[in-house]
C-alpha cells in the first residue's frame, strides 16, 4: 500500500483531520501525523492527553472493501492495530509490551499506547475506517487523573527513545497487519494478539449490562475479536462496553 503521509505541528485531533480528508476524497493509505493535539480523544468520549513532542499521534485512513470486511470489522481492525503497535515498539526498542482487550498497549496496569477505530459508512461500499494510534514516548506532564495510569517508553525503559524510529516501524507494521486482513487472513493477527495478551485468560473482570453488573473470568477472545468471559451462568461474549479489570 502506498502511504500519503502528511505532518502537522498542531491539530485538534488527527482523527478529525483524517476524517475530513477522507470525506474530501483522500484515498486509502493517507496518514496524518501531528506533533501535538489540542483535543486528542480516546474511546468513550475520553480525552487523550497529547503534549507537544512527547508522543506519537497518528491516524490512518483505510477503505476496506465490503467483501474483505467481516461484520466485526472495527473489532478486528482494532486488534490488528494493537498487534502492529506492539511489533513497531518491539522493532524500535527491543521491548514487547502487553496487549489488553480491546485496544490497550500496557506495561502492567499502566497504559503505554491506545488505539481508536472510527468508522464512516460501515456496511456500505464507501466504508472508511480512521484508525488512530497514540503512543507515549517520553515522560510528559499529563493531567493528574491519568498521570498514575499512564507510562511512556522512556519512563519504562529508562533511556532516550527516538520517536522517529517508532513512527517508521509503525508505518511499516500497521499497513502490513491491515494487508493481512484485506486478504481475508485474520489468523495471523488473532494468533499474535492471543500470544501478547496474558490478561485475556484467567483475569477477573466485571462489566455493566442492561440487566446489571456481571462478573467473571476472562477466557480468551473469539475469532470476531469479542472477549469471552466465564461467569456463574456460563460463558458470555463481551463485544462492547467497558470491562473493568479487577
Ligand atoms: C484510547 O485508548 O482510548 C484510544 C486513544 C487513541 C489516541 C490516538 S492519538 C492519535 C489519534 N487522534 C486522537 O484524537 N486519538 C487517536
């Protein structure tokens, strides 16, 4: 895939810039990279703290064909991005972080990177996915509410890390993982994801449903990317909503 990489010193969110460009007709392979985001966002309306120069803030535009796209396209793409981000970090630094369902790249309980998949026109021939990746590279002052839940490559590894080398690897690994999916080969992604996520097996979790609070023990992910959780009532699939790790 040919990449069209556009760099910006400051944006509200690379998601917005990528979505606007996609709406204006930009093709698959557009990549928006920003030095700083003033309104970086995470899942479920959270903000993604994006101080200048402290991390990588990148969004990719993909236009998966309807035939290649399973019903669970966004879930699988999110897992593929997790695998790609982990590989990129490993290639650039030698360190292999853990993946935590559905979209976190973590060191222990601290978040190192996050992934956000936003779809436009999913299920139509014009379906477009903007896939955002945020990687904390150096120590930065984050708002207090996330400071004790986040870490960075430099904080964890105790040495300077070049953002450019992580970015270079990301620009290789993410399109590569996406290509696997495009060819209908989710097997490699699912295998790699499962190997990288200890917490997907045997961890205590709880989540809220319309019927109330549920508790159980994680039992891996299925081939659609849903989390399987063993509860007193049997094994359930968790596809959306927030799982709390206990
Ligand atoms: C999450 O873990 O909640 C997802 C975080 C995703 C952050 C990235 S940074 C680049 C892109 N632009 C954004 O505003 N968000 C994503």
